[in-house]
C-alpha cells in the first residue's frame, strides 16, 4: 500500500487501490559521468506538469477521463550507495507489480533502470527490452565501476541474455560496445528506422520500455548531462513512443536523464511533461471498454 505524493503529476490523483498505472520518481545521479543534476528531474517534472493540459490533442484523450493514475512520489535514495539505491527502486517496483499495477518511473540517471528492471525480470523472465538512447550503455565497467549509467544496459543484458534488447537512436559509444551489440543485441543506429518491423516481431511478448531522453537532439532537449548531436526530433520520439506502447504489452517503463538545471528556460522539462502525459494515455489503451 503506497501513499499519494503531496505534489502529483497532473491528472495522477486517484487512490492507490484504484490505480492501474503508478508513477514514481527515482532522484539519483551518483554515477553521472559528465554533468550531474538528474536527481532534480522528478520534482521538476511534477511542478512543470501544471503548465500543460490534461488533454492530449494528439490522441484526443484526457487524463481526467481515466481515474486510475497514481503518483507515489519519489523514493528517498542514499546517494552514497549505488547498491542500496537500486535495491530501493527494486522494492518500489516489486510492490507495484505484485499489486497488479504497471510502474512508470521517472529518473534520475539511467542506472535507475536496473533496479526497476530486476523486479520486472523476476516477474516476467521472458521479458524483452526496447531501449531508446543516444548511447549504447553497454560498457562492462566505467573507470572500474560496474554499476554506472554507462553500463546499465550491459547489466540488464546479463539478466535477459542474447537478442532480447532492441536499441534505437544510438549514436555514441566505444567501438567495443558496438561490436558487443552486433553479436548479442539488436542495435539500430541514429534513428528509429526498423522500429515498426521490430514491434511487429515482438507482439505477444512482455516488454520493458526504457527511454534515455538524450536520444533527442540537443536542439530539442539541451537539459541533459551528456548531450549528443545528431539525435531525433520531438515528433519522431513521440511517434516512436506511440508505435511501441500502442502495439505491445508494456509491463514496465521509465524515462530518465533530464537534468532540469541545464536548461534554464524550462523547455526541456516541459517537453518531458508532454511525453509523460502521452505515455500515460497510451498505456491506457484498451481501458475505455472497462470504464
């Protein structure tokens, strides 16, 4: 049983018992390798969400039409221990899925995905991953550290095994990471080319969906710690999210790597708010008949 956060993401105001989708924040950036600040993202996203509407003109749906979004707030994470932070994220995710609800985590640096994914993998051992990112995140270690945001997808790979991770938008990484991906993963460089074919092949399977927001080009999303030019547009990312969620059985999802202080205009945070809203509404697919 989780309690509602004092300040919630817009439209996430039902009670936990009634919720079908549970939002929570993982404010952690202890392994950020370049510019920190993602620990402040979840709070900024909630506050900025009141600058947008609950209605999506893209989907012709309104968060207020579906009274089952719950915001359980941020986990209090120890900045001095990656292991303890991941355990806390794991426990929150496990609680949510054991209660028959779908977790949507807002980070935080990308390492937070590992804590949530471990809980998902225990529940659904045949799960596969769709990964949007500028970076491969497939290093075996970063400066000797294996629990790093630069290694998070490699740690997830060690759980799921070969050919169950599908990367899109990748345009940065060590040569060794690309060689590893060529042998063990399904990597699509630079764009979302091939996404529709991959989605078609994954129908009927359980999917964990992780979005590192630096998949976006910095001209659209400067508020991130490791910007990489040559990324996708907002509309391309929005459409790709729609393609994935509308057609696949998503059992867990996260968005991460917003560092709100790196974009003083607030535009990067506002962009994430729209993507969270669209994702919540997309995750409601099929629920109209149940109302």
